């Protein structure tokens, strides 16, 4: 797809055009794309399901590789390990594990996005995160060279992973699960889902905008700063959850970035805390660092 608006590929429904958007489904297809991009000197940007991204109105230069359709296979192995491709939706994986009486992924019920994106972000909730379950990950570098790493060779912190410091594509993931009572897992999953439904907005968003500063949920700081419900253009600080910005219809990335700055300033001035972004802001040259 050429000049494809990224708003069709992000949960915020915002984003200017990708010069080229491709959807490889296999390793061979992906390697072919990498070879062409390398020989043409074209930059690459990766996306999963676009649920943690704010793509700027200027769009993205080069080739955007969407991995949401890449290797959709989930294989449960005899030692309670699951092997999965990066395009698999995390919720689907968690549901299938629960239905087989395998525990360890219940926290992920309700976290949108692909497994590859979840690993990159070390997505988590309720005190658990995906990195804790990882036993092995295969990646390709942008030249197509494969690397297989065990858990000990990878680092996962609060919404951070090794993959954020390198140019690599997660292509295969092994997670360790454990046998558990299926009904108990299903009950836990239903409770988590209910909790999410009551606390999170239903309008387009990218989840939590800011990282939680130690000991202080960002949502509470924002609420105390009195900016819940504040509107700039089509973007609004959710009235339900202070750490969510929602697209009320027709919001631009500029609206969201202006709102982000307003929230930061109000929290700094009233609470004395500097908020750091959790969502990734993507411009012409990929992820913008230091926001
Ligand atoms: C309503 C809502 C609720 C949310 N709740 C939570 C929550 O509870 N906890 C939480 O942690 N997050 C939450 N999020 C944020 C988001 O769902 C997660 O960060 C998710 O894991 C991102 O996955 P994705 O496939 O959408 O990644 P994308 O947004 O597409 O990409 C995120 C980053 O990962 C990189 N990436 C994607 N795939 C690969 C790959 N295969 N190899 C290398 N890099 C890759 C991209 O380049 C990008 O930098 C929420 C979002 C929404 C909209």
C-alpha cells in the first residue's frame, strides 16, 4: 500500500501516511522486504496492532512493516511452554492458554495488541508483565540475520525491554506457562475483564499515555491536577481515566501532543512531578526519543 493513512492502522485512529505499508506473513517474505529496503537505502519502521502509538500528522518515511499478520500460529508444547509468532493477538493467546488450563497470562486479558508489540513494550497489568513468562525469543536484524536468545540474555523492566535499544524484529517467542485449574483461571479472567470495562474509556485511545512515576499512578496525579475532561481540538483527557487521551472524532496528532504538554505542565505545576510518555510518538524518521 502506498501513502496509506496510518489512522487506519492505529487504535487512536490518528496518523499521517506511511510512504509504503507492507504486511509480510512469513519469514521468507519478511527477509525479501528487508533485502529490498536495504539495497534501496529505505528506512524501516515496525508496527504490530498500533495500540501503543501516536503517529504524527506528517506520517512515516520509508517502509512500515506491519507484523500483525506475521506467523499467526500458536503451538502448545508438552512442557507447558507455548511457541508463538509475533502477530498473534495477546488476548487470543491468553484465552487459548486459559481454555487449556494453563496459567500465567490471565493479566493480559484485555490488553490489546500483538505478542511482538507486547514483548517490545513489556506490556503488563496488575503487577504482572509478559517479560516474566519469556524463555526464548528469535529476532531478525534489519539485514535479515537471525538471532536466538534465552531469557538470561534479555532484559525486561517496567514497560521497557532489550528490544527498545536495538534494531531488531521479534519473529518467534517461547513463553513458560504452568498447569492450573481451568475454572479458576476463567473466573480470574472474567474479573479482570470486568474491572477493565468499568475503568477504561471505550473511545479510541492508545492506553496509558504516561508511565506511572514510582509510587504514584499517573492517572491520579492528572486527576489531582484538575485536567480530566480537558479538550484540545478532537483530543480529550478521558473523563473516566486521567491517564487516557481519547479521540472524540477527527483528532490530529498535533491535538494529542498539545494536550500531552498541557497535562505535563499542569502536573508539574500542581504536583511537582515530571511525567514521562509511555506511548511511542512516531514521526517521519520513526520513534522520536526523549519525549
Ligand atoms: C484500551 C487500551 C488498553 C491498554 N492497556 C494496556 C495495559 O493494561 N498494559 C500495557 O502494558 N499496555 C496497555 N495498552 C498499550 C498496548 O496495548 C500495549 O503496549 C501492546 O502490547 C502494544 O502492542 P501492539 O502490537 O499494538 O504494538 P504497536 O503499538 O504496534 O507497537 C509498539 C512498539 O512495538 C514495536 N513492535 C511491534 N511489533 C514488533 C516486533 N514484532 N518486533 C519488534 N518490535 C515490534 C513497534 O515498533 C513499536 O515501537 C493498552 C492500549 C489500549 C488501546
